[in-house]
C-alpha cells in the first residue's frame, strides 16, 4: 500500500484503517484503495500553488502566511517576568498602523462584529441601514450576528438610500434605546444607480458610538508600505485609518484580506470601547492562539517597516508587470511550443475591491488540464477559459515557478 501514489503522505495508522475498511466492505482492489487514499489526502490541509490569479482566494486560505512564522513567547511580560497578555504587543502595532488608540485581535471579523455588538449593546438596540443588512460570503449575515450578540436590530432608511436624518429619527423615536450605530461595508455586493449612504463623519455627529465594519482590512488608504502612489484598484476600498479619522469610534476588519496576514479579526479605535470588548466574557471564546498572533505581528511589522515583499499578498499585488512578464516568458520557454504567454487580469479576491482587476501575465495551453494539475505532488490550481488552461503568475510565488514548470510538463505528457 505504501507504494501507491500519495500513500506516503498519510500516517501508517491511517493506511491500516483504510485497508481495514476496504476489506470490511469486501472490495480491496487497488483502484478502490487508491481512491480512498486520494479522498483522505484531498481533505488534508496542504501546500498548493495558486495559479488562478485571484490573489486572496477564499478556497486557498485567502492571504498566504509568511514563511518565517514560528511561535515563541506567549503570555509572559519579558520586562517583569510576570504574566502578560498576548494582545499587548500586537494591539500597539495595529494601533500605530491604523492610527487607533487601541486594538484587539479575535478569531475573525465575524467574531469582531459580534463582540462589539455584545459588549456595547447587549440587551439594547443597534441601528443598521437597510442597505447594509447584508450577507457576505460564508454566511456572515449582519442581522443574525446582531441577534446572536444579544442586541436588537433597528432597521434604518431604505435598501438603496439611507441618510443621516434616518438615523436621527430612529435615535429620537419614543422608547428608542440605540446603544450603537453599525455601518457595514457591503464588500462584494453593490447597489448601483439611485443610491445614498451617509458619510462616517455625519454618523459620528449623531451622539451615539459608531462602529464601522470595513471588512477587507485595508489599514491605510495612503498605503505607506508601498513605493509610490496607492494602486488604482484600491480606489473604492474603505481604510481603517481614514475611517477612524473621519470620526468612527471603532472599526472592525479581517486580517487575512487586504492586510495580508493570517486569519483573524481586529477591533480598533477608542481605548475605552476596545477595553469593554476585551473584558467581555465572549472574548475568552474568541481569542486567537499564539501562532496567529505571531504571524500577524510579522505581517504588521513588515508593513510598518515598509517591506511589502515580506507580506506575500502585497508582494504579489505590487510586483511590476514587467517582472511578471519575464517570469512567464522564462516559464513558457522551458515548457516548449505548446505553452504560450498571455496577458491576463488578476483579481484582489475575498470580496475586496469588487470589479477591479490588476494587469498580469500568465501562461496558457490548449485543453482543460486542471485535473492533472491538481493531481501533482504539490497541486497547482489553474483556471480554464475558452477551452484553454491558464496559470496567472501574479498569484504564484516566484520561488514556485520551477514547480509550475514541472507540473505543466507532467500534465502535458
Ligand atoms: C469578509 C467580511 C466579513 C467576514 O469576515 P471573516 O473574517 O471572514 O469573519 C465581515 N464583514 C465584512 C464587511 C467583510 O468584508
């Protein structure tokens, strides 16, 4: 059994178990055993090469992890030798990056929004625009998250147009008990045409704490970690620093989207409100482990030090087109005549910057070879367009170009 393809990746005890099940089912032919090995191996978390050109690919874990993540100290204050909090250092770094007094890290952005509603509005009301009571991929539904937090949702305005006055009326109505205004960036959903949304500074003038779920986690619209002006594809993306500067009391966002870090969520803003979230009993159930904190610390430090190449997502997104093209040319040349260089468009992905593409270059060859590429030792995920297999090199790390070459040669064989 050890000699079967991919069996070497499974622990011995698993192979024994698969063999026993096959025997119990009365079919221990090689194809049956192989398919049970494949099913098991397919379900494992594994290294893959992302050739789809979707830089933040939800099925491939959104932003890639930094290569250097290794966990060390967890909850020890190295100054006093006493127990510390794993949140202290990362909270400060995020505060500097986003221009926030304070910041807190939880497991994901859904947890961040729920914790904010629970800590600031339990048993009271949260005002949300009807145009922002949305569902975002993976069943994050704003009304349900608020209901589960113990707060009550108050619908404000209409689906396409909501003004500051609509919030004012909700706050002033008889018996109102609005503890929080929650504004949600609709991310991958767009209402076009006859629409209106209040500015954050108008909401901030209403006298109720304002939390803005910006979702994608762009830390600063000026992208100081990049050389030159912010890229055009970021134009409509809300950013943490500018949202807080406009008067939001809190922002929440995912750290595995445009921040480029591991899966986590951030609550950043006024220290007193962040502290209420940190002290809430739900926090214990939502706190991330030290591996995540360390990966996030590596990411935020690289952005603060202006080393975008050390954050895999930003390295991909900002690689000059010419550099991507020369990689594609080199790769195509080593694959032979069947493989040609093509101009393509990458997508930021993960619901970030919807409708905006990033110019890119890839390689393409005739036929749908996506299955053969997924069956390689390190699976390569390609896209198939008009009967051709396309691998976009912007979402492939340059160190993996040789691996992609080998995969194409084996798929074409
Ligand atoms: C992505 C997103 C979420 C969900 O974030 P997770 O980190 O996946 O929990 C919530 N709100 C907005 C606006 C988003 O874009």
